[in-house]
């Protein structure tokens, strides 16, 4: 497989670093020069990564393409390029549907969408993909947990989860800030906050939303501290607002 990356931004760079460092990907990788500091550092760090000045050169040299530009750039980027019918295109753009991609990427028909998250750099995290793609499975499984979906609407519901990353990190950071304000050194505050959230999210064998909800109930000692926070946030409509934001994201993801 010769891999081409169109859009060497935050997630594109994380993807390439994960593939090589964790996934032990050994093939050629061509990346676009745009975001020169990222593309240059990738080619400096890895002999198998080369930088192309033009996107078309990447297409001409590669069989498998990862599209990682911003949503508003996708149409013009694809329409400026001559894709081949034997190209395989994996779009990791969050909000462009398969239908739009198919129109803009013709005659390429092997088109897939995935949503890797930044921890792909360390080989962890979910990678939803739609439709399922057996050819990409080994590569993606080397850097995360592949969740294959045939239904794009279900894929969009999963994509909503990826819009909660910043909110999550904000909670981690607020936890640490509070401790620091209480006099803890920054390192210990950050260590406690990251270790606590990591342990809570990472160590469970619960398999459905009811069991996950039970984990919340299990923390609720009557009259206890967790109950005070949960009920306080619930009374302030915090969870209803979160659900409303998720509905809004799903609607936005369905537009194009
Ligand atoms: N960040 C995440 O955690 C994440 C997760 C999953 C999916 N995504 C999706 O991945 C995409 C990229 O996100 P990002 O956060 O990585 O954004 P980003 O850092 O802004 O990356 C976008 C990249 O596209 C480049 N670019 C723009 N026009 C181009 C062109 N004509 N040819 C080649 N490259 C071009 C930009 O170069 P310049 O800087 O030179 O303009 C930049 O390197 C988005 O669609 C986003 O929805 C992001």
C-alpha cells in the first residue's frame, strides 16, 4: 500500500505518527506540503515519509488516500484533482457525507469515512468507519479499535461522540485547576486529574448504556458528595443542554 495524506494538519500528523510508531506501517507515505512545519517534521522524522508540493502528485504516486482537510475545503480540493477509479479514498473529514464525496471524487468509487481521534498517535481510541472496508481494516486496527458500520446515519450518531472531546478535556482541566487553586503543585494536580478520568473511563466491562448508567448510580451514596454534584448539575439542566448540543451536532453532520 502506498499511502497519501491530503491535509497534513493536527489529525493527519497524529495519524501518520501513529501508523509508523505504533502500527509499524512500512510502506511509502506521501503528505502534502501545506502546514509546512508538520510535513517537514514528518519527513525529517521518518525516512518513508515524503512531501509533495502538489496534491495531484500524491494521487499519482499513491493508491490509498486519506483526506484530512477542513470540511469547507473538501469540494474544491477534490474537484481540482484527477482521482482514478482504482484509488481508495478514506475521508476523515467530520462533516461531509458519502454522497457528496462520491460526487466530488468521481471516478473513484471506493470511498469510506472514518473518524480517528488524536490519541491515534499512541495507537488507542475508537475508529468508526463507514462502510466497512476489509482492505483498510489491518492498517486501522494497528492504531485503534475499528468500529465498522454499514449505515451512515449510525456513523453520524457515533461522530457526535467525537464532538465531546473538547468538553471532556475542559472537565479534566477544570479538575486540575481547582486543585491548583487549593494549593497543590501543577504537576500533582494534572497527574491526579488525568489519572482519575483515565481510570474511570478506561476500566469497565459494562456493555450497554444501562450498565454504564449503573456506574453513575453506584457512585451515589445517599446524601454524599457525588450525589450533590450530579443532582446539582441535573437541576441546572446541564445534562439536558448536553443532549441538545448532541442533537444539534447530529443535524449539522447530516447537512452536507
Ligand atoms: N483534530 C481532530 O481531532 C479531528 C478528529 C477527527 C477528524 N478531524 C477532521 O479532520 C480534518 C482536519 O482537521 P484538523 O484538526 O487536522 O485541521 P487542521 O489542523 O486545520 O488541518 C487541515 C489541513 O489541511 C491543509 N489544507 C488546506 N487546504 C489544503 C489544500 N488545498 N491542499 C492540501 N492541504 C490543504 C491545511 O494546511 P494549511 O495549514 O497550510 O492551511 C492543514 O494542514 C477536519 O475535516 C476535521 O473534521 C479532526
